[in-house]
C-alpha cells in the first residue's frame, strides 16, 4: 500500500515491538519476515525445499514462518502459522510428503478468505511468501499478490490492522516452486517429486519384468498423469516398454492393430515379455479415454496373451525422496530464499525451476499461462500444439522411444522417420574405466538407434585390451533388449587407458573392422584415450573418423559435462546409507558418523551426498582445510549435541581430500573431543557405490546421451565421407565429449576441454557445483561460510 513512508513512522511504536530510530529506512530497521507453505498434491522433495528456504532465511537474518495445511492454514491463522527456528526443520530432508501438511481450501478462492489470509500475514509483519505447489497453487498466490494493495486498504479501513502494520506490509513478494510428481509445469524441466515418482515406477517395472519373463506374460502398467504423460513416457524409456500411451500424443485410429503387430513381432524375435505403460489420462484422437482394462482386452483378444494390469496409484507419491529430488529441492529452495532475501522493494512474482542442470527464474504467471494453454489445446483436439508447448525435449523423447521400441531396422509400424537409404556404416562402442550405472542403457540405445537406420554396431569387450585380442562382436537388436535395467557394463571394462605403444595395432584393428565412428563411454581414462586418438590422427588414417565420448563415472570428474552416467545411482546409494546411519543414531542416541565416499580428487559425491543427506560438513580436495577447520567442526558438533539436544552428527569425507586427515584420524579426534557427549563411528562405503541397478535418472540420461551421440556421428559421417563412402575427418569439432553443460546437452571439442583440465589431479579446473559446497555449509549453520546463490542461476525476463 502506498501512502506510508518510513519518515511517517519515525519514533512510533510498532505492533512488532520495535521502534524506528530517526532517519533509518524501515526496510532495514524492521526484520524481514518470510512465510513458506506447501499446497496441492504432496510430492517427495518438498521437505528439502522447505528446509532450505527456512534455513537460508534464518542464515541471512530474516524471520521465517511455516504455514501448516497450505492455504487453509493461511486463512485460519492462529497456530497454523508458526515461527521457525533452526531445529524446526531438522531431520526432515529424508521424509516423504510434506511435514507441514497440505489441504484444499475453498475459502481462499473467495475474496473474504484472501482478506483473512492477508490479515494473518500483516499482523505478523510477513510480506514475503514462498509457495511449493502445482499450477493451481501458484495461480492462487499470484492472484493474492495482485489483490494485495486492495486487501491492505480494506483491512486498514475496517481497523483490522494498524497504520504501522499496513505500512510495513504495503506490498507482497511471492516466489513459487513447483512441487508435482506429474512434471506438468512449463518453465522448468523437472518439478520437485517427479524423479522420486519415477523411482517407484521403475522399481515396479523391474519387478514386473522378472515375473513377466518367467511366464511369458504381458503387463499393462498404469501410472499417474491425468493431463501430462511425462511419467509414462520416461518410464517407457527407462523401463524398456513396448508401447506407451499418453494424453499429449494420442494414437491414430487403428492403433490397436499396430500395437499388437509390434508386440507380436518382438515375441517372434525372442522376447519373453511385453510391457505397455500408460498414463491414467491416456486418450485417443477424439479425446475418448483409453483404459487399462481396454488395453488388456485388446492384447488378450487379438494375441491371446496372458495379460495382467497393475495400477500403481498413490504409491508413486509415497516413500522417501530420491537424491535428485532432495538436491533440486535444496537448490530451488535456496534460490527462492535468496530472491526474497535480496528483494528490498516490490518485485514481480517469480517461479524458480531447473533447465538442464541450471537453476532458472521465470515470470510465474507466464509459466502458468503456458501450462494452461496445453490443457486448452488438448481439449480442442490440437495435440500438435500441445506437444509443441511441452517443449522440444519432450517431443524428442517421444521420437527416440518410438525408434527404441521398434522391432528392427525395417519396422513399418513406427511413425517416425524411416531408415535412411544412404550408405550404411559401421560404428563401434567401447567402455573404458570403472563400472558406472547407466552404461548399458546408453549402449542399448546407441545400438538400437543405429540399427534402426540400417547401420552396423560393433561392441568392443573389455576396453582396448579386448580390442587388441580382437574381442569384438556385432551387437543386434534382440541382444541388447534387456540391457537397459542392468548395472555395471555388459561389454566389460577396465581402467587401462590407450597406450602409445599399442597404437599401430589398434589402428590396424580400426581398419580391419572398417570402423567409421567411435563412441567411448567411460571415465577420465576414456577421456584421455580419446585425446590420444585425436592426437595421433596425423600419423594413422584409421583414427580420422568421428570420435565422441560420454562420461560414465561415479566420480563425475570428466570435463565437458555437469553430470556423468553413474553418479546419480551412486548418490542414491550413499544417501540411503546415510539415512540408515542417522536412524540408528536416533535409536541409540548421540552418535556422530564419518562417512567416506569415492570420487578420487573430485569432491562431487561428497558435496552432493552431504547436501542431500543433511550432513554437517563435507571434506573435499577442492576446498583446502586445516586441523583448525576440523577442530572447529568437532567443537561445533559437540556444542550442538550437548546444548541443543541434537541426537546425531554426520560428516562426509571424500576419499582423497587429504592424505593426513584420514577417516580414521577424524574419527579419533571426534572420539577424544566428544567423550561424555557422543560416540563416533567411521563408515567406508567402498565399492557398494559402483553397484546396484541404475537409477531412472541414469537410465534416461544414458538414452539421451546415446541419442545425441548418434546424431553427432551421423552428421559428421555425412559431412565428411568421400565419394566412395570412406570417412576421413580431422577437424577439432569431430572429436568431442558429449554432456550437459548448463541448460543443454551438447558436444565440446577435446581441443577446448584440454585447457579446462587439471590432468595431475584428474579433475576440471572449474567445477560448477562448488557453490553448492557453500550451500551445504550454510544449511548446516556454519556462519563462516557465505552463500548468496549459485553462480549458474539464470534470471530470465
């Protein structure tokens, strides 16, 4: 509300028990206050966002309030709006759902309800709101902000608030975070809760496929997604489904026969199971619902398959959040808090999201408007527009799935581009380095996408050692059918990088097998092997072919990408282990755990695991520390446990962070300093981090990387093949590492990456996640660390 300036309030007693001194700006003299609430359907990861918002607000000197039961609590006020301290949001990051509740509120839809809500905020001096919810919840917040000035004026005129209160809350700032398992909001690639829901779905698919293969059954799996098919589409890709039905891409008339033909062809080729994944809102081109029961009847009637239905329902909303959802919850929550902390005047309503690996801010109502335009397009049967509005990434996933699910290079049932009639080429794939989950998903997609085009793919077993033994096999469509869910590497791998002495023989093998392009999947050894191949193109013509690398290492230390295959699966394993350890502390009372994780000299795993598990500190090579720093952490933990009633402490240590301050040393130091207060345990997770089935994120990322790698290789081959069909290329742009950089997946030439690499310590010179190490420290209340936002945050107008 305009009309009350700080000068008019000088010397007056305020409702909040403060007096403004002469000449002091009201924004600075009065403590800023923020309220956060969750609304709409619950989603795993909401608690991580709540924790980050509250703690970052407190860290920067704001007062933070939690509104219980969503908009209903905002309207009812009283004990539904509670001030938070640091401990209010302790031990919640691993909890599913939302610990502050969510409820539908008819009252808030009416102006009188919004008037009550405004009164409840103004009387507490709150004019900053952070909302975690879906598009309906965010729309409600935007309307609330638009009406705010009028609501304040009405409350003032009816004497329900004082002039001082009205002046301090003359405007309302709103920031929204999208919490929805459906991933149905424009302006963000992922919403909080989606990855965890995919975990539930993929766990179910892995169980179903084992029993289905035993009995040669067909399964119809129905997942959530009334208006958005993201869960079904990605589950189809990650779960190696035969057919997917989603609202945005309805099948053409006669789809039943086409589906049955495809399923039958796959069975004829030797596959023992069939899987159809469908969204609950699946429709045909006339917007007539397609039910799971109908799909079952089609398969039974036309193919005489023993078919079963599984409807997952609210299981998808339940359970603890995945590592990814905890991380984006922390990152989005921190970004939202920073927006409100730094706002010293009224700002437009923001929405915080993520694109690729980059946190972004966008106009809230523009995102809501675009989201609702999709629903309108679907109601009007304009499904092409609906898909266009979903974005290119979603459209690409549909095209890629149709190729992956096709039954061979001449599958006439696919609606995507048909196999090319141009020259056929031979490509090879090799895995170099330690095991990393997601490698098999990438190889499967690479083989099938090239086979679809009619090309040949050679699998080189056991790295370059296997190549020297001529352990090479042509991979076919059926052979890689079930690879997508397998951990490790079906091709085998070792950590022996390419040696110069072996180059003549390796070049001869390239020529012998007439390889026109090479995909190297692996860690830092694979990266260095690619550099060697490019370096010696001058001497060996066989190396003058397109070379593309995909980083696959849990260490996430390969330049050219923000995320390597395998690190998400490893993070989930680490975080799950930390959850178990923390729980044991609450059962046995007052324990401090020091957990050692892998990563070599790269602190990515330690930092991200610490952030996702709610650790007190993470020791990494990139952030130098002394005995004084360790002693300070020990004293901090001892104080928290002795004085604040905290039951446990958690420290994460990267394996090579410091050769002297070992896990054993830190444990002994803690044990000595904590005598009488707590006991200390060290835990080295070791090779458990390499194992397990790949997470949904790693499976999907493997497919995405393979798809882009195929596009890269075919583009290079087409551009540089001679009239006789021989491929000869020497440009720097033909030898790259493929990866996520910021908001996009793109190739980066090795020539450029070499300048960015610390070859001694086998890490990039600059690492995007270092600002998150400061966030971890801030959320653990280490006051000597400053966090004012990620360097990667992109503000969009």
